[in-house]
């Protein structure tokens, strides 16, 4: 469970504000227009980027509204029941306001639920089914015969601000976590060759990207399916392996942030790169819980004491390390003692950033068949509140320790006197914000030194120096 959820429709429209016009003889007509809704995690966002890139390459334009479009594409999320409900609502709105709706994404891997609810959708396809999506678009809204291919930038169309981008290195997952249906939706691990990933990263950096956010369902497992096979990059061969990719990305001269890392033993190899400033001192590890009983039921690795020892070792090697994680409360069979162990873990491990979910019995998940006692909804809600209150205290203490220090921050939004940015400890959308006062004009993407003057549980405030 990644814990990163992105809403990209308006961002997509802003990213594609340039209008396309096709000329037929002496006449002109507007380009066909598509309204795009992207739901789910950054991995789904990358899928959306690829589809939008294809649309732009073929001359389509994005519409700000469903009503002004020739068709609507909804990239769905099917991970939780609440996400499925949101996806179905997006489809309903698209049909109501436009009438022509093409559905893709994780929920499309099980199309019956969509087809039963909305039999009038034009097409349904699963995640990564780019060709199927484009075929449906062509059928509903034929492309013009002479698209302006040069309007597509080298790095493709991105739905993020210009200065940062997600870099997806693999699809699918080989883990068998009992609460998760991602392997069922997206299949088993399929890694992209290292040379292909690095060439994409180079294009992004040439286009002005200052921060690469490396994502997959299981980043630490990168290359296992290919037996770490080598591939060509520049004048050398590079292994398709987590540490080799991290090392190469660290040589590009931009921030490199690693997301979705399972606590495999070989993750320790990346600490040297962090200590040397090659990649950011940031580990996004979805621990999910700390009590051994619950972790066994989840089919997750680790336990309270083992992980505490590893985290202490990581922080000894990299004192400024940020550890972000996600947790599930109210998993079947979770006792009050189990939950207290989780709270103790948050405090003792000094987890810098944490997201939490109340357990949902996702259809098709093995956890539904464990025969464990269900945790009542009111208890789940109460435990979620207690976890977030505990984490807020931990985060506030860590933030206050930064007062008086100078930290580097990347500028996300420029203001007249105070801009918004993020430190190395903060990923976009999910972590904290640094409010940066400055006497000189800053630009989005600038990386500046900031003296921290105040802090709360999530945000910092300081002055550029």
C-alpha cells in the first residue's frame, strides 16, 4: 500500500495549455479534445502521463471540462473500496456531463463492476493497457491525418511541475501481502532495463527536472525478475539492479528520492550513496505494522525489535536520514496489545513521516479468508486517531530540532515575499512544506539554503540565506 494518492486532472490541463490547430488546405479546425481524469498513486500518474504523451503526439488537446471535450478518459484506482467508489463516481460524472467515457487503470482489471454499473462506457481496459486506450480513443474521436509531432517534448508530457518528475522503474509485484490485490491487478514484477530507465532520466534532467522521484510497487526488488541483466547506457553496461541504478542516478546531479522500498537486507547498500550526497537521505518503507502477530498475518517481513535495530544502524550511518512509512490499523486479529506495540515503534524508531489507513476488507484479498476476528469500525477509527496523534508528537519533536539549522530546500511555488518549498526530508504531495521568506526573487525549482526559524508538526518556516 503506497499511501500516495494523486489527483491530476487540473494539473494535466495546465501542463497542456498550448492549443493545437490542424490545417486542411486553407481551412483550420480545432484539434480533437479529450478530458482526462487521473486517480490513484504516482504509478498510475505515470500511466496517465504515457497516455497523454500519446494523445499529444497524435494531435489531441486536453479539455478543461468534460462538456467541452469530444471524449473523457478516466484512469481508475481499484486498490481500496473507497478508491473504487471514487472511480465509479468519476465515471458517472463523465457520462452525465459528456456521454463518451473510456475507462482504464487498476479497476479496469476487473471490468464487470464497471460494466454492470455503467454499461454505456465506450471501453474498459486494465492498467498499462496503453494501446487499448488509444484504440478506444481512435474509435470515438478519430485523430487528424497530420499531427504536429514536434509539439511533443523529448521527455514526453508530464503532469507534474517542470522541476520534478516521477520515474517508474518497474511494474507489478511478487510479494503476497494478505491485504493487497496489487499483484492481481498489475501482475508480477516486470522491471525496465536499466539503460532504458537511465535514458529517460537523462531526458528529464535535460528538460529542467531537478528532482527525480523513483517509484514502483517494490523498488528494492528492481531487476530480480531479469536476474540483474546488464543493458547498454552511454558507453557502458549497467546492471538492472537497485543499487546500480541508484548509483547511476546519483551521478546526474539532481535530487534522487527513493519511494516504496521493502526492508530487504541489500537496501543497506544505499546508505553509502546517501552519506556521499549522491541520493537523498530518504527512505520510504511501508512497514504497515510492528507487532509480530499482525505482520505474520499480513505476510509482511520484520518485527518491532529487528526493525528498530536496523533503523538505529541506518541513522548511525546517515544521521540526517528521513524515514517515511505507512501503517494499517485495525487489521483482522489486531489486539490492543498489538496496537500498543505499533505506537511504541513509532516513538522508539522516530518515524519522521507517516501515513495511516484503517483496514478495509478489499474484495479478493487473502486476508478475508484468514478466519481472524474483525476489529469493530469504531475501534479502528479510534486507533487511527491515536496513531496520528502519536505520530504528530514524534514529527513535531523532530521538526523543532531543526530550528536554528540551515537546510536545503527546493522551491515549489513562488510568492511575493514567502515561497513554498520542501527540504530533502519532504516528498511532494505527501510530506511537509517549508515556507521560505526571501529578499531576492526565487524561481520554482531553485534549491536554496534556508535558516529554519520556527516549526510545527508538519511544516517549517525560515529565511533563504
